[in-house]
């Protein structure tokens, strides 16, 4: 192919000529390129994702213990769910977790990202330090640490004793408060949405702030008129994905409760119960049914989020 | 600038990436020995810590020296990860040849015809003349041996000698009244004597083995041989009401203390933390518990309903050596199992890490390495073998779920969320549901 | 002549105050890590009984015993290397495939785009535990079990919809005028991707790289299921062997090796996070 000319006027014509030399019209060619870029995703989708997903959908109508072939039992798994007190416990605990941890985590992440975006000295260090908790992720060490911190003689109670509040017992080990320690754990690991917010903030062109400053805007109105609107795609992303992640949260509950979901099922996250049923008791069919119920719940909430996004998310690529 | 340059760069990167995946993928090829030129390759999977892994590798090396035409690859992980992984391997058709088994799962696996029938290899080549017959019989399923026990243990009580002395009570062996009622008074006395924060006993209401012992003392088992519930609501109620009483009187540890401790990790038990003088524990944990506390730890039998005549205790295989029914080398497998249990080198390599061996000869061989706590264990094992009613009903597949249900409900009771009556009703109803979920 | 009145904000947070808040926050972030660090230097039996942050007895024993605990030629280094291979592979895969897919969704003409988008998002909604068994059976049938392939190849096939969606959001934040200007200069869609869009979404690419590396480095469950032999175990699986509830656990070794395993991901993060600070100027258009 020959090198393209840079002269503006001629380019269009040259391009059109070249295109006409090829057999495909521009529209189809663009579509093809679109699908070309999607090719790896399609491959992955059809071999690694759709197949197993449909497999698990099938399993949800069966009784399957991994050790022998699945047996079709129709809707029995779905019916059994609603008289299973542990399933209802799991729904309740997960709902509390999602409703409380997602806004908290996002708020903290956004606040810290805004603070760090001010071009402070030591930005890199702060950013790294605030990300460290997320690095600990699902390590076994976290379980031990969290029990130490929120335990009867842990640092939290010691701190409260300094404020004059004595005689408290372990926060982790009390069914009334254990889920809240997990919510705090989630909020503590805000590093990921924070980084994403930071990246989003960095993408807002500095010139916009300068122009606004010349027009007499103060920092607060800069935030409201520039930062917030331009950040909405990222806020939306974080909201949706943190919500999906919170519904599917597994590791914090698994490691802090040593896989039991206790005490008294107070930390029995939904996916933890799926894991217990599927890999603990080998009721893979029942576990698959629960997984699909979760998917439908998540899909519902996500659809609501997307519908609402039309009213508050502002994309720059809109013509 | 040529647009083809952009595309070429892109293609170069893709090619490089593909080559990269290839190397990375191949670099990660595990050394699973494949059968080549007459060599036999077996896979041996087990759970345990690094200590066990080192010992097992030593035994495997010995075997390979003796029989160079066989290679045995080992795979291990921790107990909780072991079962999901094994089940996934089986579902994918790649069951390892040699499988370490646990009594709670053996019924499920043998019912699906996944375990090799070892009975036909006994007594040749697996010769076990001096093996503890009660132990062996207790691990059979429908009269067939599917696994050779590595050792036996039982549910007993571990007690803190120092704390008991401090409280001014006699040792459990000398106690006049070792019934549940007597136990309640005994532990109450200890709690009062030792002051706040230290209790006579832990709260064992969530311990499935303890409630099983309790129910066995009534002549029943937890489950029928058809895998149904064999205890009734009254049994459950009596159990929950008993521990409720102990909790309210202060004889057993509070829920706060219980939640801070672990019932599975000896170093974190209430006994090792010196918060309780007595723990209900599998007997083989005595060594690990002793190592975690400077006080002296003793081992004895659980309290019983009538006194010691039928105390419901039974000898259970701590873990077993089983084999896959689909192994390509059943004879080789049998040979290896024989080696593990009868070869002096293997016996010494494994030591008592998996349990005190069931064979008298092996016990004698390891005697010099036995500590005091092991000898106490051994003596009690002999006592139980001689006097107790063996348990001949295997745990059905739903047993794991029932155990978790008990824990959850007992916790609810201890935190005051349920009354004893509600706890009993819920436990019975949910147990039935759990057993029903399994079906055939 | 116009004079501009620059509005003076009434409240001005002094930078010192912000610094103080950030430092307090930093302490809260780091406390557990510091606790773990100090525990790794305590002798095994003192880990739980000595609650202070400064070890009463300082020892390197945990690092030594932890490193040599498992019978591998390089000691614990074997697991570091395995985790490194898998994580780097995953990063390369994700960055390439997810950016391509995102570009298609965000910028290119696609028939049925909303359908594919909904499906893409749908793949994130099913918990991994539900599909791991069918995936295992699939990988078993092509003989990929006990290799790194099940852990790396999916990344090259854009199975992490999280990052596709992330990049879509970033790409959609770029104004269309950029595309148009580039097209006027003769850029085809591919060159547009390579020379314009990709460089401008560097923060998203860097974020993808960082997250992929860290999440793969700490991913336990799939690595447990797909890897069998000790030699190819990755760090999370190897660390789990320090804690066996039926035998003796070695917390000292666990903490020591956990601290060591934090270093590479922290290092990776530090190395790449600088790329996040580069802002973007819309007037700069490479090409």
C-alpha cells in the first residue's frame, strides 16, 4: 500500500479512491474491523465462558455431587432454597453488606482520590500506602490480623478504652457486629476504586480548570461543574462493578470466619454459602441454582443502574 | 507513515505474545510422571502440613529405591482445600491412584464406586496380622475394606493438670462421679475456684462428635444405616438444655470466649489459652495442644450418662489409605499400601504423625519415639478397644452439612438468639432437610 | 477594559491539615501490615502471646524455615517464580485483549452492539465457583490440567469483562473530535486505535496491568483447582500449606512468606503507578 498524503484536501479523495479499489464498501469494512477487534473476546466467550455458564445452568436443574453423573430433578433446587434457613440468612447478610459497604467504599475512595489529586508532596508515597490494604487481599494473614484487631483485646477495644469505654467483647466473634467488621474490611481495601478514580481525575484536562479559573470559578464550583460531571463515567463504572463485586464477595467472609460464615451465620455471604453447598457438601446442582438466582438479582440491579445512568452520566463521545 | 507499519507492529506483538503464551504454558508443565517404557506412574494425594509432606516424601523415596520401575508423584494441600480439589479431579476423570481418606467421606465415595476394594488384597499382599481389628472393622463399609487406617483416635477430654490442681479438685480419672450431672458440678466448682475469665470447661455444644457420644450413650447412633436421622427431638433438646444450664451457671466458657478460640487449631483452643480447664478433643491432638501450653495436659474419657460402663466412645480411624477404583495399576497400589504399613523404613519415616499405627509391631517399633502423651493415648486406645461398643454405621454424605448446622444452631443458642426448645426443633428439621437434599 | 474579580473562597483547607488527615489514614492502612511484619520476626510460640508491635525476641528463623519448608529446588523461590510467570502472562493477555474489545465497543461500528455489551456484562455476574467445574472438565479434555495454560490463556481471550468495561468508560471519555481529526489525517481504524486512542487511555491500561498482576498474584481458588504438583504451585496455594487444621501449623513461616510475597506486587505497583500521574492534554495528538 502506498503512503498516504497529508494534504487535507486531497486526502479524502485519495482515501475514497483507495477504498473503491478494494472490494468492500466502507460500512461493511468498518463492521468487519469491529468484529476483528472483538475476535479474541468472541473466542473466549464461546469456548471458556458461555459453555461453562450454560453447563452450570443445566446443573441447576440437577442433583450433582461431582462424583457421578448429574440427575435431572427439575425445579426442586429452586423450591428448596426458600425453605432453607441458611439461604435466607445468606440473602439477608449479603443485602446488608452490599447496601452499606458499596457507598462507604466509594465515598472513601473518591475523597482520598480527590485529596491525592491536589498535587501534594509525597503523592506517590501516599498513593502507595493507601493501596497496601488492597494488596493483602485474600491472604490468609488478613483473617488472623482482623481477628487480632477487632478481638476482645485488640487495638480497636484498646483505643476505645482510652476513650473511657471498657468491657467490650470481640467485634468479630459477636453475631450482632461481625458483619460490620467485614464492611469495615471492605472499606479499608478501597485502593482499587481509588486508583480508578485517580486515573479518571488525571484524564480531565488541566486546561479546563485553568479556563474556569480565569472565568472566576472557585475550587468548590470547579469540583461541581468540571470534576464531577467529567468523572461520572468513572463513578458509574465503580458503582456498578463494586456493587457486583459486593454481591459476589467471598474471600473476606471466607477467611475471617474460617469458612464457616459464623458465628450464627452472621457472616454467611451468598457466595460463601454457594461454596459450602457446592464444594463443602458436594451439592453442586443446588449451588448452581443459587448461583443463577444471584445472577438474576445482580442483573436486575445492574439494569436499574444503567437505566438511571441516562440521567446523570455524561460521556464526552456523545455527538 | 504507513498504516501497514501500525498493523505490522500489531502483528509482531501478537506473534510475540502467542509465542510467549506457549513458552509460559509449557514452562508450567507439572512433572506428572507419564508411563513410558514399562515404567509405572502413580499419583498419591493427601492433606497435611509441610511436616507430613516431608515424611511422606521420605517414604515414597524409599519405595522407589526398592522398586525402581515405579514412580509415585505426590500432591498435597490443606484439609479444607483437599476435598473440593479431589472432587473436581474426579469429576474431570483424573482421580489420583492413591487417596488419603477420612471417615466422614468414605461412605460417599464408596457408594459411588470410586474406591478400590482392598479386601481382595488382604491378607496377600497386604498382610495385617497384628492390626487392631476393631479399628479395621470400624472402617469397613458393608463388610468391605476400602481404606487401611493410618491410626485410630477417639473423642476424649483434654484437661489442664495445673489448673485442676489450683482449683483443688481431683483429676478426672479419680473423680467419683463422672456422669454428665457430676461433670456439671465438677466444672462449676472449678470455675468458681479459678475466678473470672477462666472456666471449668469449654462450651462443647457445637461439637458434633460430642453430641454423637452423648447420643451413643443412649444406645443409638446419629444416623441409621440408610442415612436417615436416628436421634429424636428429645435427645437434641436434652443436649442443648444441658449446655444452656452450664453456660448460665458459669461452669462453661461464655460465647465471647468461645468465639475467640478455635476448635480445630490446638494452639488457639481455650485449653491452650488457659481459659478453660477441660476441652473435648480428638485424642490425637494431645501432642499439639501440649506443645502450645506450658501447663501439663492430660487425656481422659468423656463423661457418660451412667458412669463409665457405656460411655459412648468409639475408636475411629484418624485417616485412611485408600485407592481409586479406576486406577490403572491396582496391584502396584496394593504393593505400595503393603509397603507403607509393613516396611520398617516406611513405618519409621511416617512415624506417628498420621496417628499411632494400628499394627502392634509398628507400635513396638516406634515405641522409643513415643512421648508420655502418646503412651497415655495408646493405653486409652487399648482400653476403648476392649470395652466400647464399636460404631458400625458410616457417616452418610449429608453428615458434613449436619455438623455445620449444629455449629450454627449451638452458636445461636449460646448468643441467646434461640431457646433450647427452638434450637432442638430447628436442628431436627434442618438435619432432615440436609439429609434429604442428598438423596440416593 | 474589563477587570475580573477572582472569587476568593471563604474556607481554605490548609495543606497541613490535609497532610495530617492523610497521615492518620496512612497509619490505619498500614497497621495490619506492620503487625504482620513484626509477627514474622517473632519466634513461633510468641506470635500470639506477645501482642506488642516490637518483638520482645527478634529472630529470622521464620524466614529461614518458611523458605525451606517445602521440598522444592529453589525453596520458596520456586513459588515466586511460578506466580511471576502466571501473573505476567495474565497482564500481557488482559492488556492486549481487553483494550481491543473495549475499542470495538466504544468506537467501532458494530452490529448488535447492545446485545454483545449486555452479554459481556453478564459474564461478570455469575460467581466463579459456579463455572469452575465445567471449566475444569473442559480443560481436562484438552490436557491442560496441571499446566499454567488454564490460568493464562483465558486472559488473552478477554474473559475479564471488568477491564473491558473499565476501558470502555475511559475511551468514551475521549471526545469524538479527536477521532475525526485523525481520520482527516488519513488514519484508518486500526491506526486510530494504535496511535491515538491507546496512548490516551494509558491510565486505564496501567490500571489494568496493576490490577491484573495483583489479582492473579493472590488468586487462590483457580490455582488450587488447576495445579497439582508441588513444583508448579503458585504462592497462594503454597502459603495455604502452612496452615493445616489437622496438624501443626506454622504461623511464623506463614507470616514471613506472606511478607515476602507482598514485596513483588508492591514493587510492581510502585513501578507502574508513576504512569498514572501523567496527565493528558487534548491538544497533543500523536501521529
